[in-house]
C-alpha cells in the first residue's frame, strides 16, 4: 500500500474505505503502520460479519482528502440524489395533461412515465464501466450534461417522441448519478462511517420525493408547462457547479482500475448475491403498494385520491425519519441481521395490511412495512460495498500488492452500484406486478398474504447463510 505521490498522474479513484483514518492523518504512514491500521479498522467491522475475511491490501486514500472538503463533497452528492428524485416527481401533476393534449392515450401516457425505467436500465451498465475505468467524477460530470439536456428537452418538446426521449434521458442521467455518486461515497468513507452516509442518501431522496410533485404543480399553475423545467434547469446548473468545485478529482484521488475478471469474481461473492436479492426485495415491497393502496383505502375506508396522496407523503416522511435507526442497527448488529429483521417486518406488514379490519390497523401495517423497507435498503448498500472490498482484497492478497497495483487492484465500485441500480429497477417493476396479479387472482387479503412470502423466504435464506 503506497500513498499517492504529489508528482504522480492522478485521477478519480477507488480508495479503500477501511483505511480512511490512515489517509486523513497529517502525513502518510509507513507501510507497516498502514497495514496495522487496516487490520485494526477492519476488525471492528468483522464483528458484524464474522464469517467473512477482512479486506486488506487495498490502495490507501490520498491524504489530501480531509474533513472539510470531504464534507463539501458529501453535501453535493446528497443534493444530487435529492435533485434526481425531485425531478422524477416534478412532472407527476402535469405531464399526463400535456401528453393528452398531444394525443396520447392512457396507455401511451403510462409508457411515457415508464420510459424513465427504460433509460435507467440501458444506461446503468455503461455508467458502471465508466465509473470503474474513467473515474467517478468525470462520469458524474457527463451525467450532468445528460440531465440538463433532458430537462431542456422536456421544456421545448413539441411532440410525444421528444417527450419520450426526454423522459428516457432523465432515467439515463439518474443511472449515472446513482452509480458514480455511490461509488464516490464508498471511496471517501470507511466502514465506520459509510452506513451513516448511506442513510443520509435515503433521507435526501425522501425529501426530494416529497418536494417534487407539489413544486411541479405550483410552478405549472404559475407559468404553464415550461416554467417547471426552466426552474429545474437552474437547479441542475447549481448542482453542476457543486459537482465541478467540490467533487474530488485528479488532484486528490488516484485511479485504481479493477483487475480483469474482478466483476466476475464479485458476482460469485455470497455477500454480493445476498445484497442484490435484498435490494430487489426492498424495492419490490416499497413499490407493491402503488397499484393497490388507493383502491384498498377507497373500498374499505372511503378515502379519496387526496387522502391517499397524503398517506403516501406520510409513508415517505416515516421512511426518511427512521433512517438513523437503520444506522444504529447496522452498527450494533451488522448489515445482514438488520436486513433479516427488515425482511421479516416487511412480510408481517404486508400480510397485516391484507386483512386489516380497521383504519388504525391498516395505518400500523403501513408503518411496519415502511420500517421494514428502511431496514433493508441502507444495509443492502453496506453489504454490497463490503462484498466489493473483500472480493478485491482477496485477489490482491493472493497476487501481492505490487502485482495487484500493476494489474489494477481497485474495488469495482462502478460494477457494484450499477448492479444495485439494476436490482432497484427490477424491484420497482416486480413489486406492482406481483401485488396486482396476486390480489386480482386471490383477493386483497389472500393475495397480499402470498406476496408476503417473498420477503419472508428471503429472510430465511439469509438467516441460513449468516450461520
């Protein structure tokens, strides 16, 4: 492990989070001292994941990444994640009307909204490759260009094909932001801090989700179809300035490309597989409410659309507020056990919602589901990141540090978070499909009972693997 020399060529990098404490001292520590620090830092993390070896023999972060600049980078990244969800929801109040004016049927309008997921799926693999091979900062700046282009295209699109192109480009820019942005967090923060920052990411996205639709409705009522996107374009430019001036680049982070075959090795890592399944399940549980909650609340309790909308806002607030609990549980019990508890809570909540006899009972069930999803998603990110650390460390330990550095010994963070994006997108597609088919075929109570078996089965699988 070697500190970055001042005269070496530098670029965006994948520093090893477990060694961050060593990197933030006034001067680089000798190699032997760094090794001792790595062993001490990873030992604490391994108490939660005792069945897996500690990551060692990974590149040391550049010592110029210190508290103030690192905090600035974190704030910019959190703002980028929040802006992504804000722009996602900004169009909800008025895009259907605009599409209808251009001759779209309800089916075409639904496809227009779904174009976001299509762009996300298509752009995620290239975003992962670029993050690993070009650098996270450069990839995020490229994504910013796509986001600004999508926003302006929305504002001036004269027909449906260009609206479809704008929505797909919006999804593509989200793929870049999430893949490269999460990679930067993993590069800047170690296991003792990373879970807290991941929780802040979900808090930021919760706020963006809450702000987007009402902001879009207000701006549309004030200035018509273009005004929301012109305001959004200004927000994108502010985000761009933050990315340009606060995201660390060549002068602070050294490129460590993943070794050939690193992605294939990662796919075989058990923690990676479990983290992917947990992400899929968490996203599916969160999204399964979309097609069934409004009809359920209307049929049982006489709620209208406004009341159901406020209920979704309440669910988002709970999701945002309980993120610190997820951090505490990860630190006290480890990521795997936290995910298992979240899966069980989600299964219980979904089953209870199916036969809730009273409104209070249904609201409690929704709160349990929200708590369960919270205890799944943030720990899943930590589990995936740990899998990447360990997979790269195992290879580097086998071949030796010098050979690993020459071949590319970095953690494949781009691959990691591209996979996370795909699992999330798969979950938000799978959840509504499962709940819709099950409740249509079996009724609400029995259908949701069957759907609840999915997270329950995964919790049993993870319990078995954790032993």
